[in-house]
């Protein structure tokens, strides 16, 4: 009788203990995340190199049969288990798909068998590895498909094409939303305030206020949120997240601006690509910029009535490929930044513009209108 340490089982037990019974779970997961890609490349390369093609040519039918048996068992087991458990049919019909993918421990055990048993061990390992390779080819696609079928993919909808009108929807009826709506209107935006407080008498108001009974797709479409270039949410964090999730997955809204109430929810909104304003730190940051660079801060904040700052998207094909130094802009126009594919581009005179680039421009309103016509015509 032999007693020896099995590396695979040792690692499984050790990781289970560290993750569940020590205070080093976070550090341990970071180490795994940093070293994982290197280990995966080495492990799968060696596993693939150990696959005997001549043996595979003889046993491919057996491997295909075992793959089919496993797939059939997963389908039957998932359907039966879901039905007995009273699960919704929406989930039962796809519950087998995420379990098709197989690797890791299976590959490790196959390798152990091949080295421990001469002769038949190599054939056994080849069959098992072939089955796992089939599962790896088909499993991820089925997993992704199942997530999409039950509506949990959370993929951002396509950003709608610019229709020539800059419009925004503000959720929340209060003093700040009124002030923001009026300021956007002064800059040529069409603004709607969505109110959950019922019908508002608009006789003396200069802002379009529309009541909304619920935060769902139909109600948001009714007030025009599906075609808005920007959505501003100024409700509770829970309601703001519902708005952002719908806009992200169904409307593809270009800009989502959120007034954050609790710092703990920052990451949730950040994953949806929202622009987050945190009141507790925004004022301090603003005053810091006004102290250190008052002229630049005043310019960006629009405190100079003769100056403005806007983002312009390039739609004119004649501009494509032209460098900034050859654009011949009005003398009072300054290009602050260029965003391309969601990434900021460091600008200089030789930077070449591309279609769909977003250019941040500062200057007089008259000159900005002139530049806007050239970039969007």
C-alpha cells in the first residue's frame, strides 16, 4: 500500500480552505486572476501536445458516442429536475446548456490516468480529452445562447443614428431638474422632464413635463426616451438603475448621466457606462478647479456667456482623414479633446479626424455653429 500526495486534490482542498475559512480570499483570488492566463496556456498546450492523433483516429467514434450520451443525460436530467422542482419552463428548456462546457479537473484526471497506467491509460486519456474538446467547442456557444434566450445577456443596444436634434429626458421633478432643463434649452436642446408625481399644470412653465406611471420600456418610449441623445436620472439609486438598465439594453442611449445617492452603488452604474455625478464630492472638486485654474474652469462651466463648450460628432465624409492643422477653424475655436471608439485621443496639429469621432470644441457660440455645420453636413 502506498500513501502519497496527489497535487490536483491538494490544490482543490487548499483553495477551498483558503477561500472559505481564512481572511485572505480577496488576495487569493487576485493571485489566481493574475497567474491564471499563463497557467492556462501552459496546461492546455501540454494537454494538446499529449493527444495522440493515431489513437484518436481509431477511437473518434467512441468519443463522439460518449459526448452524445453525456449531452443526452444533461438534457434529460435538467428537464426532469426542473419539472420536479416546479421551475418556470422558460428556464427549464435552457437549463442544460450551461453545463455542457467541461475542462479543468477532467483534463487533469485524464492526464493522471495516462501517466499512471501504461497501455490502456493513453487510449483512455485520448478518448476523454477528445470528449472534453468537443464540449469546449460547443459548450461556450450554448452557454452564451442560453443567457441570451432568458434575457440576461445585458448587451448594450446599438446607439441610434443622430437625427439632427439634440434632445434629453430628465427623470425627476425638482428644482435642479428645472434649472438643468432651462440651461439645456438655452443651448439648443429639446428637453422633457419625466415626472412620477402625476399631472403637472404647465400654464406658467416653460419646460415640457410628462407624467410617467412606471419605469418600464413602454412608458419610457411614450415620453421619447428611446430616441433621446441623453438621459439624466435624478431619482433614487434603485430607480436610476432601472432607468439605466433599460436605456443601456434596449435604447443604446449615447449618454447616461446619473446623480448618485450612495457611493456603494458607483460600480453598478459604472459598468453600464453611465456618467456619474456624486454630489458629496462634486462641489469640492469644482471649487478645487476654480482655485487652481479659474479661467479654464470658468470656460468649461460656461460662466462666460460669450463662450460655450460642446461635443460634436463627425458625420461629414469630406472631413474624414483631414488633420486638425488643415481644418481651417475660426480663430476663437479650440479643440479640447477627441474621443474615438470610446477612447480619448491625444490631439495635436497632425491628428487626423475620422468619421464618428466625437470632438470637444470650445469657443464662441457663433463659431461653434459654424464648425458644427462643417462637421455634420
